[in-house]
C-alpha cells in the first residue's frame, strides 16, 4: 500500500520553537513537574489534547468572514442549525460554547438526586456534571474490553446485559436517560458498533427510556464502523453517522473535536418541551438561543467543519496517523492500549516502568521524560488524575497508568510523528533510569491540573 498522505497542503505556518534539555528542565521545574503548568511556547510537539487544537481549512477561514454577529436570528445560526439538523436529524439545535456546557444544561434539566445515568464510559466532565446533580454516573463496559491489550474491534460497546441489570436494580424511574460516548475517550478512543447502539436502543424502547449520544468524535466512530463492522463496509461515513444519531433521542457534541474548529458545542434533541427548558437555561448561562456563547463566525466555521469531517480521505489519514504513532511506540517496546484509538495513542506506563509503583505516578514520570527528552507534551491519565489520596499512606491507585498522546486534527505532518517516535524510542531505551515523583501540593478537586510535584531521589518510591 502507498503511504497514506496528509490530504491537504499547508497555506499558513506557525513556527514551533526547539529548546534544549536544560531549558526544558528549567521550564518543567518552574511548572512543578506538571505539564499543564508549562507555557505552550516551551513545547515543541503538543499532544496534550485534540480538543480545539486542530487547524481550520481555507473554506472555514473564508466562512469566518460571512459570520453574522447579530444578537438574535443570525444567518450564521441558521446555517449551523441546518447542517446539524441534516447530520443528526434532531429538530432542536441549541449551540453552546463547548461540550460541557451542553452537559450541564441537559443534566440540570433531566437528572435528579439519587438517579443513575448509565453510559459505556463517562468522560470526566460528563461524570462530574452527573455527580453535580447528586446522581451516580455508572460505566457499563464489558469486562473483556477493560483489558488494555485485548484486540477487540469495538471496545467502546456498552454492556447490554449490564444495562438490563442496572434497570432491574434501580428501576427505570431513577434512570433519566441512557448515554453512549462515541468514541470512548476515557477508554482509549475506542469505537462503539452500530449493532451495539441498535441493541441499546431496543432496550431503551422496551423500558421507555431516552437515549443520548455524547458524540464528540462521531465521525471517527462512523469511520471505524465502515472499516470494522460486518455489513458496513463501503458505506459513506456520513450515512453511518446519520444512522447512529437517528437511533438516539438526542445528543450533545463537543465541537472542538469533530467540529474541526477551536471552540463550540451543541445540544440537539427532539423533545420540544425539554428543548424549551434547555433554551431557558441557555439564556441564563450561555447566551441567546441563536448564538449560545459563540460568535457568529464560530458558528460558520463549525457548519463548514461539520461538512468536512466525514470526508473519507480525511478520516483515512486521521485514523492512520494514530495507528502509525502506535506502531512507532510498539517498535520502541512501549506497550499501548490496543487497538489504537481514533484520536490518540495511550502508552501503558505501568507496563513500561514496572519499577515505579502507581503511587509514584509512573505515567507522570513518563510524560515528564517525553517532554525533557524531546519537548513532546502528552497528558497523564492515571493515578495523578484518578487516584484517591489517603489521609495516612500512599494514594489508592487508578486502574491504569497511561500517557495519552492526542493528535490535534490536520496540524502535524508525518515527520512530526516520526520525531515523536524517535523520542519514544530514546526514552524507552533508558526506561529503567526513570524515577517516580511525589506530590508537593495539591488542590482538593481535579488535582492533576494544578498539583505541584517533584522527582523522587532514588529510582523506586
Ligand atoms: N465528551 C467527551 C467524550 C470529551 O472527550 C470531551 C472533552 C467532552 C465531552 C467535553 O467537551 O471540552 O468541549 O467541554 N474532551 C477533551 C479531551 C477535553 O482532552 O479529551 P468540552
């Protein structure tokens, strides 16, 4: 097969600044060994997130000029609304400034204290917004798919038996909705099959429960379906995406991902009463319903991005990039979540650094070393993020210690990815020299964003 090339050429460039190890060490020390504390200028290849960090197309930049900034009834809103309606089939299109605002508004209206919200796996903000309503966010990933290295095509599938069991256990009246995250970001960017969404729909119909999709990476999910699901080969990814949406009663989308723009979100639903209540909350906290916290030009960029994102050439390149980066990690001897996801590669730091116990944050140690060695910034998804501090003694560890290398859309070239592979190989070559860290100070909540750490003096903890 020929090389899968970037299906675009470059029109605008943004310089990135090489630094040496000394400078990076000083920057990291200044940031308290927390990569969130770095200045972006001190990062060479930034794989912290794929959220809002991609490049827009020339058509999107052109569309910005068409932005109608009218407070009410903007033409840009109508363009956005018609693209979202055509894609999702949902009647009521409610723009928000990003995904979590849509979560807050929707859950604020439908979730009550003591409720249980089933999901294949909640993303952090989704879980936090459910818990903020004093309800339980319950993940229903089948046990086999929780194995990091299990090569399953649809590791994001929701466990339908576990859903039935949950409904039997808590009763349908305490379940405001069933939700599915496509793709499963927290599980490694893993897709959900069309068959699984149909099966969940069937259960929802039987119990008269609404189904909502958290569809941040709907296009990547649709592409995986065309590549991996029996009977779906050769279908247009846009048609598959439409079918996924039409199996649900509504969705919320962080448009900073497959909206191919730098900001934006949307809540799209069929129920007119719920839509009216959500719009009232939107006015209270985001803005008038025809802009919802976005500028008219953002709505234009999003409308165009949502048309571009289901292009098979783009999706071929997109998914191949993650797979290519994963292959470089494997060549370097670094285990990863398998198969690679659509938007990111998740390195298994516990597998690479068995000498660093979870309470000494092996994934943070690996993420810091990738930065020190090559200016590459990833993010720890492990005991620093999810571990529970104990009053006297080490943290209760997270289930895994991973480093996520998320790929911004249309931003880096193959040689950038090759460079990341070289850095991975260098770091893997001296894995046994890496040391753990300890926390010097941490806030009460969401500590991974602002905690300060320092390296431990000896090799193990
Ligand atoms: N749902 C999923 C599956 C997400 O991945 C995100 C964001 C959100 C909801 C929230 O959307 O950021 O627009 O408010 N994920 C980002 C990430 C932050 O880095 O994976 P948001």
